[in-house]
C-alpha cells in the first residue's frame, strides 16, 4: 500500500506550467498597455549601417550555434524582415 506522505502532483502539465504562462501573458499585456511599443521599436533600430552590420553578424553567429534547422522538432520560421538571397548567377 502506498504512503500518503508522497509529494503533491506537479502543476507542470505537458511542456509548460499554466500558472507561469498566465503570469507571463498578463505581464506582456500590461507592458503593451503601459508603453509605446512603436516608439520603443524606433529607439531599438541601429543608428548606423555599421551598427546594423555588427548586429547582423552577431545574429548570424548566434544562429550558427543553434540546433540544426533541419533536425526533428526544430522548425525555423522565416524572418519576415530579411530580404531573400539572390541566386548565384553561375
């Protein structure tokens, strides 16, 4: 017979915690309500082409360290702001 002194069941369900997800959603909603997100986006833009190049290089380096986009369970979404690469003219 099992002892009743076992730990209570975890609130984690599947791959996430519903309470944590709810708190996160509430925090995001509050942030959007209290801040001018369009202005924050403008402020976050690079100040020069050199800074933009530096950010792109850092992003490429970070992506090179991530899991293989072709591996199972990894679906790399296309970047809507990225211009499509031109085909090689050869």
